[in-house]
C-alpha cells in the first residue's frame, strides 16, 4: 500500500509539459537543449484540429531577419530552401507564428 501511495504522489508531483505528446519543432541537427522554446496554439496541414505546438525559436532567427546585403540575401535564400526541405508547407506557418502574424 505504501508503494502505491508513493507512486501516486510521484505522478502527482511530476510536471506535465504542454507539448509532451509531440516533439518540438527544431532543427534536426540540434544537439543541445533549445534556449528559447515557444508554445503556441496552431493548426498545420497534417493536423486535424488546433493543438499546442512547441517551436525552438532560436533555430529560425536567420529567417526572421531581413537581409540587407547581397551576400546576406544569398545566405537567407539558401537557409530558407534548406528549411523548406525539412519542414515543407509548415515553414510559412512557423514563421507566421514567430512573427506574431498568427
């Protein structure tokens, strides 16, 4: 009985995260913990209903800044194409969330 009580107490004290059922949207090569997680309600194409999604905002900083020089524009376009391959149609939705357009 004590073991059962301890188990219930442990489960009750364990914090639940908002997006524990799914992985955060972050760069696949990320090895360390994301320093800037953002939780928002969103609905992407493959989702049947809106849900809380977790986004590593730090991984998308390069796309949120507008390029000013020609070299920055080339780098920005390359980064955007790489991200489009990884995230597909969801990339624009992710960027809209990060720019608070959604």
